[in-house]
């Protein structure tokens, strides 16, 4: 059977499974508001499925799951505010849902839902505006869990006063060495010191993505342009030299003191969206295309051709099928790079990683019933259905492989502006 037909069969099987509430109802993902970690992420991929082909999923099912998110809000004593887990991400989804014209104002039941969405967004505006100062007070810039995630929301709301407030904060808290601009943070989980985080999920690359998204809406902002070019200089002037031992261009993070004293040594990192060469270079590439810097595009594409050759497990760090740090995420990103460059080496890499994703079916004894992809949540055998680390991310990857694009989900995961 041809690969695309296998993928189509997988899509149908996964869709049939996740549309049955009994199959996923016991998972915390399905009872959590999170865009990247909860039911909203599942709903987002289902919405993209509907937009691609309404025959794949019934409109009533999207209504049902949307109503479940309304129930979560109504029955929650407290709600998180972040992009990954809380109101900022949920609000971004509601905005995309409204713009998708899934609901139309000429139908009474649709009109009532649109009114409810507008009310929720108005309440979210007020909560998140206050949260900006909270995140600033303890310097929590993280795009998934902090300030920049709120910036993504307010960009979607076209609230440029608050976006500019966040940009000013980033400018005031940046560091400059010659023509390089970067951001530091205190790493409070493992090494307990000030670092320069290089990753897409939590580091400088996410700041760069946010600033570039701002610039895409306001290309006359010299302040934003200067920050973008300075951070691009930081990345491009600090790539590691590849040799027999070092196979990564970027480490996950650099101790700030070592960077400033020029005493840090090269370190390898995984091949993934969250950390490492693939996620970082994809971000740089979409920005270089945005600002039409042909020199950067050429440099990044040359390096990405080396990245595409990394397939040994010891050099990739891939150990599951998920999007964040697994095989399916690699497939999506290489497909995106192929779409930007037209180079077959990236299309072949996308195909390789989609085939690797398929190999994870039934690989683990902790299998999702009737599906076979194992994503147990840490410290429990409970299965993970989330977009970032679970079954929804695999569904997203399969859809991305056989279709031209999935605009809503791709933008949500910072793969496009």
C-alpha cells in the first residue's frame, strides 16, 4: 500500500477514535482548557480537519467539544492565563474559530455562540491585560507560559497598545554585545543559574518569532526591526562548528557567564521543534523569507541540508511519535521547509520522519486502545491526547503530510505568521 493511502487510513482511524468522547473522556487533556495541552488543542485540529474536508468530521462534533470547553470555564474556580495551558491560548483559538466562519450570524444557534465567544473574549482581554504586569514583575517571558504568549493573544486581538508595551519590555530587558541582541533568564529547573536559552519553546527563538509576527503586521517599526536583526546576528554568529563529535549547530542553552567570557564549549542537542537546530532554523528561515534577506536564507538552507541528514537515534534524541520532541514534529517542520525552499532533500526528510512516526504505532505496551500510539503522561499510565505531546500532534502531522497546509494549527505552533 502506498504511503499516502496508509496515512489517510490512519487519519480516519484517529478521527473516529477521538470523536468518541468515551474514548478520551477520562484523560486530563480532555478535561483541561489548554490549547497545547488540553481539549482546545484537540478541537483545533478537528476544526482544521473540517476546513480541509467537511466529510472528515461532523460539524456537530466540533459544537459538542466547544460546548465542553464552555463547561470547563463555567465549572473552574481558577483558570490559568498562559498560551499553552490557559486563557491566552484558548482565546487565540476562539479568535481563529470566529474568523474561520464556521459559525454564521444568519443562523440563530450560530449567532448565540458568536455572542458567547465575544463575551468570553472581552472578559479574557481584561484578565490578560492585568496579567501582563504580573509576568513583568517576575520577568516571566516564556511564550508558552508567560508574557510573550499574552503578546500572541493581543496581536490576534489587534490590541497594538498592549503589544507595544510588551515589545518595550523586551527592548528594555535585552542585552547587547556589539551587533548581537539576546535575552537571558534564570534557569530554575535543572542548572539553577542565568542562561541564554536557545530554544523555540522557551527561549530566544520564541522571542524572535513573536517580534517577527509583530513586524509582519507593522513592517515600518524600526524598534522591532532592530531587535529582530540583532537577535538574528546572535544566532548566526554563534553556530557551532560541526565535526566528528559535534553534530548540532545550537546547544539547548548557554550559561550567560560562559558566553560573555567566551568560555563555553559546544554541546549537542536533539532534533526537534522545542529545542535544537530544526526548530531554531525553521524560525530563522520563515523570518528571513519575511524580511527578504537572501543571504540569510542561503546560509540557513545550507545548514538545514546537514540537519536533514541527521537520522541516527543517538544524534536525534527522538524517542516517541509526538510533535514537541518526536518524529511527527520533525516531519511537519521539514515539510514546511520544503514548501519554503522547494528542495527535495527536505521533502525526503519529511517522508522519512512520517515513516518513523508510523513505526511508533504499537511499539509500547502502554497502548491507547484501538489506536496503538503510546503517549503516557509523566508519572501515570493515563494517555496523552494533547497537541503538543500526544495523539492530536500525530493527527496534525498526518494531515500536514497529505495536504498543502493547515493554517490554523501551523500558526498556533509558531510555524507560520
